[in-house]
C-alpha cells in the first residue's frame, strides 16, 4: 500500500519506517482470517488490514479520533497476522508507531491514561508480589504451587536467566523448575540481581521511554556476565523473549546502547530453543508411567513473536506425553499482557473459546509457555494449567 | 450469421411478430417429457455437425441438431465420453434436445465430483433468443466466469428461453476399468449402504436398487476399482451383463419402466427415508433419485416428496394437464416470468412446456 | 486530497439505517469507511456512503428494503479478498458486510453436506468436516480468508477444480433475498430443483442478482492419500506441452499447476518448498485416491512428463511435504508484496494448447512495458494468473501495469479464451467484456439483471459494461489512449 507521509511526519524516522513497512502490504486480507478480534467482531477495522489502513490515514495526516484508537487498542499484538502474511508485513512494528502517533495527536483521557500508568507501575513494581500474597491469603487468588528446592551447583556451562517481574510472584515454581531441569543437564543458570522487568508491560501501556529505561537497566545488569562468556540469555516466559528480541531494534538510535542491545537480542533463547538438543540426556531419569494426555497452548509470543513452532510439542512427545491436537492453535487466548485487564470482554470471550478448543480432546493437563497465558487460562478451567517446564521437571525422578 | 441460422432467426422474428408459438423439436424422442408440446415445429436438425473437438482440450463444440449417437461415437473413438451418460430415449436424439431436457443418466451417482449432472458439463452455448438475436454465452475453456452463466440455465430449460444453436461441452476420458457389484437387500438397507459408501473415497459411478437387489458400478483406474471391489464384497456381474444392465437403466428399458402406469421421478436428499408410497420403486443416484410407478393422486405424491425435502415430476404418462413439475414459490415464479419476458417477450418458444403459464 | 469522495450523502437513508442498526454496526464517518474503500483489488477505490455490518437476518432484510425504497445501491461484501473489485463500494451506496454471519449451521455427515452462513471462511468448512473424513473441494488460494458467500458470488475455483469442479459444482442450495428484500431459495438438497436452474445463474453473478444469507455445500470424501509430483522444465513451452500431454494420456490430475521461474523465486523465501529455482518452469501434479491408485497414477504421470522433456521429477513423500509444495503456490499472489509495492493479477483462461505461446507473449510484453511479470497458472484448466509487478506510487508505472494487464486479457480472448476464469469481472475487467462479448449478449446479461433486480439496486455497475463504455474503450484501442477506467476515481 502506498502511503504519502503528511508534512509533519516527513522527517520522523519512526513514521518513515512505518510508511516503508506499509508498502509491503498488498491488501490481500489473509490476515483477517487469523486475527482473533476480527473473528469475534467481524469488522474490517478490528482486523490487521483495517488497522493498517487506519494507521495509513494517520500517517497521511488525517487527525484520528477515539474510534481509531479504540480499534488499535483492541489489537492483542498477538502477531498471528505476521505468521499468516505472505508478503511479510511487520505489522507489530507499524502498530507500535501507529499507537504512538495517535496518542501524540489525541492524548488519552485523564482516567484511562492514569489507569495505564498505574498498571505499569504496579505490575512491575515492588508492591505486586506482596499484593499477590495478600490475594492468596484472602483466597481471592488460587494458591500457587510451591517452588521446591532450588539447586546451587556450579557447572562449567553457564547461561543467564531472566527471572521476570510478575512470574515469580504468581508462579514461583516455574523458575525453580527451570533451574532444576538445567541443573540436571549440567548447566548453571545465573540470575542477575539488578535485572528486572523486560519492559514489555510498559511498552504495551504506551510508556515507551519507561520501557527503554528498563531495557538499558537489564543490559547493564547482564553485561558483565555476557562479557564473561555467558552462552545465552534464557527465558521461560515467551512474552519477555519477544520483547528482548526487540531490544536491538528499539535502541538502534541510542549510540551508547545500540551495539550492546543488538548483542543481547542475539543471545536471547527461549527454553524451547535450548532444550530440544539436550532432552535426550534426560531419558534415563524419566519416571516410568502411563503417557499423560496433554494439550500444549503455544503462546503467541512463542509461535508468532519468536516464530518457534512445533518444538515444544515434539519435545513433549519425545518425553512420553501424548500431545493432543486441537482446533485453532494459532489463535490468541486473550491474555496478551495487560489486555485481559484493559479489554476484559474480548479477553474473556477469547479465553472461553480457547478453553473450549483445548478441552475438546479431553486432556489431563493444559501446558503453555508464558505466565500471562497460564494465569489467564487457569482462571477459567478446573483442569491443571502448567508451564511445560514444570511438567518436565515433575517427570524427572 | 450462417444462412441456416439466418433462416431460423427470420422464422423466430416472424413468429414473434405474429405471436405464433413455435415448438422446438428434432427427433421427438422427448416429446413425452415436460408439459404437452404445442406450436409450429421448428426442427434444428438441418444445423448439424461437430464444429470443434480436440481431445486434449476435453471440449467438444457441437451444433444442436447433431445426433447424440454421432457425438458419442466420435468421443468413443478417442476413448472419451459424455460424463453425464445422457439417455437417448430413441434413435433420433440430438445433442440440442439432450441439453434442453437436461436429463442425466446413472453416472450422475458419483460420490466425488468426477461425474455429475448435465449442466455441470456445459461450458458455453450460442442461443437464438426471441428477439432473433444470436447470443454467445460462456465459452470453450474449463473455467469462465465472464458474465452470467446463461449457458447452464439452458440445460433443462426445455427450450423456453430460445433455440440452443451450439453447445460447448466438457468431456472426460473413459474410465480405464469398471466393475459392477450386486447385493441382495431391501430398500432401507440399500439406502443405508449407499449413504455410508457415499461418505467413503470409493469410485462409485452408478447405483440402482430395485426389487430386493442393489447394483453398484465402480469406475476408475484398475487399482482403484480393484481395491473398491475388495472393500465392498457382493457378487460381481460379468462385464457384458453389467453393461447391458446399465444401458437399460439409462434408457429406461428395464421391465420396471414398461406399461402405462404413470412414472414419477422423485428427487430427494439421498438420506431421505423410503417413500413408502403405493407402487413399484426404483432407487438411483445413491438414493437421490427415486422412480415410482403409481396411480396415486399427484397431490399425495408431491406432498410426500416435499415432506422428504424434495420434489416430484410426473415423468411419463398420467394426467399431464395440471403441470408435470413441482410448482415454484411465488418469488421464483416471478423471476421466471421476468426472465422469459427478457429472452422471449412474445412468448414464442415452447410455451407452457416447463411451466404452464410461461 | 480526497480521491474517493462520497458523491451524494442521503441523510434520510443514514437516519433510517441508524434506526435499524446498533451503533457498532453502522459506519459513516470517512475515518471508518475509508478502510472499506477497496477489496483485494487496490487499483480502484471508492468510499461508500455507509458501511453496514448487520448481525441478524432481520437487519439484512430491513437494510435491503430501506435501500430499495430509496433507490440506494447495496454492495455486498464478504472478506474483501476479491481481486476484481466486485465488492468495490458505490459512491452513493451502502456497503453491506456479511462478515458477522460466520456460523457453521450444521454438518450432515451421512448426507455429505454442510449448511453455513455466507461469512464462513472456505477453509473453515473443510476443517469442520474433517472429523467425518469429508471436505469441501473448491480451494481458492485465498481459502484461509475468503468466505463462502464470496465464493458463491464469484464461482471461485482453486487448484483442485480440474477434477473436483468449481463452486458451481459443489453448491447445492443458496438461500437469500432479492434486492427488494423478498426471500428466495435457489437449488435444493434434492437433485435438479424444479424450474430453470437459477442457482447456476446466481453462482458467479458477483452479488448482482440476489443477496446470499445461507449456503448448503456438498462435501466429498477425503481421498485415502494424495501425493504431489513436482516436475521441472528447461523451457516454458515444454511445460505447456506437458500439460496437454497429461490430459491427452487420459489423466485428470487432482491438481495441475504451473509456476515459472520468476514465480518460484518469488515465493521460495516465504514457502521454503524446495522449488527447483533453476528450472524455467515447474509443474505441480497431484494424484489422489487409494494408495495403489495413486502409486499407479504417479508412475503413469512420471512417464508422460519424462517423455515431455521434464528435467527433474520429485514426488512428495509425506502429507507435510505435499502441503509445502502447495504452500508456495497458494501464497504466490501476496508474496508479490516482497518483490514490489503492488501487483496486478489477471485471470484470463485459454485453451491449454496455447499456454506455451501465451507465456512467450507475456515475456515480450514484460520487455515492452518495462515491468516484471511472474506467472502462476492453473495449468490443467488453462487459467493464467500473471502477476504484473509495479510501483503504485508512480502514476506511469500504474498506467503501464493497467495496459499490460489489459493486453494479456485481450490476448486471452484472441486465443479463444475468456478474460476471467475465476476472479470475476467486477469493475476491473469491464472494458475487456466489450471485447469478449458482442452487444447483443451484453444486453441479454442486462436483461438477466433486470429479471432478478428490476430496480437495479443490488451491486450496480459491475460485470456488464455500458454501451458508452464499450464505445469509449473501442476508441482508445484504436488510438492507443491510456485511461482504462474513465468514470472511476483514480488511485
């Protein structure tokens, strides 16, 4: 699609980039088919192609109203459209710029802006963990599985682990299980004490500067270990992985950080990328038992954001699980970061559809790979919902 | 315009000016079909011959007055065929009449797409309409969505929109192998089996149940037919017997079709239960076409067909004065009338043959 | 610059629509309606007066009646993937989206039918039928996104229609409304519905004869196995001859597709199908049936292809590999977005014997117009899809692309073919309709339109060119004038 930048944007690198990315869209409409919100709402404006058109109008100088913002806000940023798109449109990047331009021209109403700022501070801040604990105490939130024993052996192979922000509070066993599995494989995972939230939460709540600060802080925290030869930065929350892959792009104009950020992005590995080559070693340690019937919900950040597809499923099969196929595995569960809080209706509808699809083959457990999906899905089903690495950890004798 | 066609056009224009009905009729092999023909006869047999046929294109373009037998013989020489296996109902059948009647034979029973109804194979036509215009609709290629598909509407139109001048028809290679299997069973069992087998990837190309006996024809590659025969069991008929049998089904020359009892063709969804009407039955097309010999009142038969989700045609004999086809809904009837008015405003072509007031 | 201004807004119609529809189901402001200004054909755009997104059939009927009473055009739209502009909005009309009608109403396993709403995606039908070992055969390349309502409107084909037929051959019944909002039902679950076969007219009528609200399709049993044979050729003419040779040998492959070298090179980065990028053309030949049957047919096809000078043959060894072979073909159009800012896909169909000659003519046109044109063909049907690559920000490039496309269509007619095999005429090929049909036949088409829609409010202005347009086009072709859509706003 041809986009003629309005004079006001002609010298802005982000607008230029967005216009260039829009050029590769040929308006075929394949993306609508895999867009979760289009499936529910059936309005072109709630699908990727229509949103690109809305953003094209903004870039061409039409002043957006709250309607354009509503349609952009309804986007889950699941990026299923990018997987579907035969012409390779980088929709996610266009959307980041589009949302920013809209917010610049049409500041959010006071209350909605405030909610977003508070969410960003609260979710990533020091008060979140105590709040979750309080919620559990008051039985508002379900109890989390205990983390269990964490290994402290030092191995020759070392990698960094991003501990994350909301995950340790919501589900402490995921990191512990990750550490145990890697320990069993002879790899020490180090957690840099100064690293924190990857920045995705702020990034998706319009706080781009805040997100960049978090990125710089993490880079600083990891840099000594990177210099010392850490093999990889390992993640067990695919949402964070997608964000870390973007560091290089987001900081490309920052002279002090551009090179480091690119290096960090290149070192990022989801656990699903590291383990397939190694799980064979675990075979002797697996408990003998009946194959368990599992479904694996691939988070969008894994399958679309990081384009890691099929790796977990085949690994689980190797490890003796019966991995059941289900319909529409490419569609988002509606969690999508803070989407579940900001668009509760759509989010719940997507969750219910996802749980119906996941439940259809009658699994014993639902597995996934991102804390957001896990928490979101667990809220609507009596079935156990686990990170697949927790499941793997539990198989080890 | 060719001289012969010009003569036709002048005849049509004169008839339109005088409001004289014309009866489009060649060999008269299908005079029995539809509402009673009336009008001065316009015989298209002077416009005869195969205009174009290239076997590798799978298309034959034929003048309407060409004998159907000639068409089929020419195709057979190239190991090809008309995949809808049209009945001739007599030696004088022409391709134009065949298309206008729109009747397909046993091969329509295909469970995949491969074979189908007559209209499925019509690619293009030239039509002389009631204004005396020679219209060229569709074409000679496999796929063509330019303009409305007027050609296919002519299939089964009984000539009410105009004189079909030429038809381009898709043809297919003859199957390399065929086999006919026979099973003893009652009608409900036959319907059950036909619908079960229809859901399996089997090369079914015809089916007929009558008098406690279900016969199935399989057509395709040697390997495909062989494995289907193994899968289905039953008694295999000698090929000569089988061919004669299907020929009789096609031409309605089985004893079932003899005599003067009215013959009803009842089209229903294949899964419809047995009609359970008084009279002899023959089931074809995987259950979708049911023949009934019965003296029951038309209203009863139509009501039963409608209850089963289908429609009934008084195919042969009986009281033809009340209209032999199932009446249309008012909305569809109005569209029919307006279409007729567009193509044949003076109402010269085969008046009443398809619908009594059309 | 607003190049798609609404010609006249009709406040009384808008007010009427507001009373009929909830706020979320009616778009009027330019901000909201502009993203609807075109379908898959972006060369021609037009903003509608309003976009209606009804959620119930009662709303559909009410919209039709309101528009009929006010003589306001109604343009139906499905997923907006059409490539001929059949869903191009009308400047003073209502664009009626059926996207919310996306429920599968039932799959009848024994009867082998599925009844669906028009906004159901083509692929979703096969997915719903899969547990019963059945599928819906027509598979247009856009099947992931295109809807059955659109398929009915366009009589869509696909890569398997040589053996399994077009939409026409696989739809049993269409229920809908006339432009006046009267209920109508065409076809039936029983064979050969009474009266004229109006279903055959409605299918492929590009939404001009009736509005579809429910479709019953035929499902067919999934073959036990399907395998795809990929053959390379050193010369496009050889590949064209090989197609005719296969048919002449009595083989009807389940799919028979061709891609030239430019096309394989275009799609390989996305599809990673392992196409032979050195070959001048690649043929994809599919065989389906029982295991024995497929093995025998693959052997037969291989022999014919080798005799027809194939330089390399590769047979898919797994279902995954077979789907990969097809993935590149099915994504070929949009993948053009990787090579150029825009593409113009035409859809002529010619007798198979002329394929080689046609490819050579297109190569000459590439030189003459200075634009690249990769080719993907439904070779078994003789249906061409040349993809003219151009730059839509350069008016000269746009004009050359349009002229290039027009010339391919003229050549198709000259070779005894048609200007559109499966994409439809829409507004894109209105001019070439003047070449393919004489005035009498075009007038007869107008008569068909009047018979179904006497008021002429349903998707007017598509498919059938006016007398004036044909006269204009005839003059341009004599003088070599350039503008092919004189009465439409420019891109």
